């Protein structure tokens, strides 16, 4: 009789143990899934670093879709933004990058990546504005005034001699202008900072020069190019820091 009375308790304990195991299993599903997604993110980062952009896009998108409105969706959005501003990516597109970064800020305003996304968004908008401005100035084709008649060193030496000799204005004027052009168009010796210096010197020393308008246009163009370069260097550095 006693044995029969104890049997229901044994069944009850068995059911409670089974329920506890079930609940414990449920509680580990989400952390395990999060670990899987983080592992997938690491694989995506590796693919990005190796230049396998399509694979990285596939993995980042997979993580984003699987995460829903939970972490690490915020990191996936940020990585997608970075992927689309990578200059090595054939599918790089600033508008798409801005879309992902904007979504991160809207959907995850408290995310640790939200502030970085805001900073990058501001830089990208500046970059787009500068690119549009540069496009306007790119219509100027001053190379028609420059004929490369020898090696870089020989040409540089000749123009420098003209300046040192204190030649009449038309020759010094032309020498400064062509020195600027030389440093813009020489593929092996290109130096936009030096070119900018020559054009600025022309403007300062020969304000009545027939080349003054062209020199001013080149100053604006080169300043934009140099600013773009600085922004791109900053973004590249930021990208490496985030991936590492």
C-alpha cells in the first residue's frame, strides 16, 4: 500500500525534473543563437578583410535578418555601412552606406555603435558634397596648356631655373603655372600639395596674370581633393579599428 502511495510522487518528481530540463534548455537557446550570430559576424569580418565583399555582404545580411530587432543587429548594420564605404568594394555606394547607418541610429539609438554611426554619417555627407563640387571643377582641362617635353627632372629643372633667374613676368608666370601642372599630371612624381603651393604663389605674385582664373580654379580643386583624401584616410583608419 505504501509503495503504491509513493508511486504518484515518483511520477510527479519525474515530471518536474523533465520540466526543469526543458525550461533550462529553452533558456540556453537564445544565448547559443547569439553565439552563433557572433561567430557568423567574425566570419563576415574575415571575408571583408580578405576582399571577399560578396561573401561578407551575404553573412552580414544573414546576421541582420536572423537578429530581428535584437543585438547583434546593430553591429551588423554598422558593418554593412562600413562595407559600402570601402573603396576596394566594387559595389561601394555612399547612399546605401548612409541607409544602413541611418537605420542603426533610428532602431538602436542606445547602441554602442550609434555614436560612431552618427560621426560617419556626417563625414559621408561632407564627402558627397565635396565630390559634387569637385565634379564641377573637373570640367577645367588645363592639361591643354601643358606639353610634357622631357623627363620630369629635366622639366622641373628648367622651370625652376626660370624662376631663379628672375625672368620677366610672362615667363615666371608660365613657369609657376606649369610647375603646378607638372606635379598634378606626372604619374610617378604627383604631389598635390606642391602643385597647390605653386598655384597659390602665382596668385600672390602675379595677380594680373592671364593664368589667374585657372590658378584659382586649380587651388579650389586641389583643396577639395586633399580634403577628400584626409576624410578617406580617416574613414579607412576607423574601418580598420572597428574590424580589429
